[in-house]
């Protein structure tokens, strides 16, 4: 039977010498990576005979890479194609579903260390250290660390702070326990300043992405349907990132149109609030509406959608958007057409 282990019981489990493989979710973010790297330190500290391999399916994301390079943390991390060893114990770290485990999606008899509220890996976990009330897996690993007599270097403590800041959205989701843990990590030598500045550093954005973002902003059209603000722009790269920025800055729905050789690629993002309010998978609905009315392909889910249409002008596309949104809210008004129609013609 599945058991919820207390921290002490979990530490006792880790004292057994084994070959551990720690698997994070695909394209590990800083919460996943910090959790796995510190867990590796804890396991080795508990028993020097243990071998521990950190495996990040499809590698690590840009923020995580920046963190470990800047902090000078050893790079002995494997992606799922470069690891050819074997292990007798899998520990799944900061993952919510099998699809997130890449090549390791088949594993059974694993240990789970996680905080995701919706997690389909729980049922098959042999042993789990699972607390959905924690805002980051790094908090759970910090609690493990704080319960042993540890002299972990300040770099690893800073890494954990980074994981907590990242998953708590720079403390927007933090609670009293989060602050207590952060205070303890800082007390042991972790650097809040360093973690914070590594997280928000702007210079990490590629030059090409900066140009695409600024072009996206400069061409923006603004429309209103019911009470919802819809922004449409014409941009050929980084559409997802640009639409996220638009939604973070007040758009309810963002659409990016890219001119391709023989057609238009349309990317849609919808804010979580709008999806909750309408109770419809709006991103996917809009993308498939565009596709089926203009003879292309398209689909998606609540928050995101995409379609591709051939032989269609941006003006025709705009009238399809108008039709779609009018059918949802009853109207569609132009606030400012911007320059996207011209740029995408
Ligand atoms: Mn996480």
C-alpha cells in the first residue's frame, strides 16, 4: 500500500546504499533541478556508498542553466539520452505525470518527491514524500535538508532559494512555511539577492527574441469583445513568449499571426481568468474555428491554440475573428487596429 512518509522515515529510507536515479520533469526548471541536485547531496551525505545520478529528460531550461553556470555547481547531470547506466531505485522529482518523464515514462516502483496538486504519478508510487500544500518541491527538499545536520555549501542553498522563488512566482504564492524555510536557508548561508537576480536577469533574452518582442508590441492591434480585451499582432518568431507578455500586461486574449511561405500561422493564448469565467476551451475553439472556416488545420486546449491557413489575407482573418468573438459575447469593436494587418499582408 502507498504510504505517506514523514521526513524522518524518508531520511531512513535514503540511508540504504543504492544506485539512485533522480528523474526530473522534461526540460527541468529551477525548482526541479534544485530539488534533484540537493537531494543528491543529501543522499550522499547520508551514505557515502550510494551512487546518485541526476537525469533531466530533454535537458534543463535556460534559467536553470544560467543558475548552475553562475553558481559554479558541478555539471554532472545527464539528459535522458546521455545516461547509459543502470539504477536500482528511481526517485521522480517535481513531476506530475508520466508524459513529463521522457524516456523514463515507463518506470514502475518509483519513489515520488513532489508538490503538484494534480499528480497522476501518486497512485503508482511505492513511497512518496508528497505535500501539495508546499509551493515548490524545493521547499520539501529544504525541509529534508533542515532536519539533518548539514553543512551544504552556500551555492546549493542559493539554488534551493531560486527553486522556491521560481515556483512561488517570486513569493506571490508564498505562505508562512515558505518564509520560514527561506529564512532558515538564508541563515545557513544561502543568498536571496543572488537567487533573485539570477531569476530576473533580463540580459538572458536572446537578441533575436528581444527584436521579435519589440516588433510584436509595435504592430499590436487592440480590440474589445464584451468586456474582453483582445490583442492581435504580426510576428514571425517567439509567438508564445510575446503572447504571454501581452496577457501579463492586460490582454485577455492574445493572437499572433506569422507569415509563412504559403500561408499564415496563427497562435492563440487566453488568460486563465477568461477560461474560468467562460468555462470553454477558448484557445482551442478559436484555433479550430479559424481553421474550419478558412480551410486550414488547427486545434488546442483552453489556454492555447494554433492554426495554419493558406491563401488567406489578414483582413479575411480579422473578419473571422470578429465572427468568432461576436458569437461568444455579442460584439467585436476596434480600439486601435495597429499595424499588424499591413505587416502580415
Ligand atoms: Mn515545482
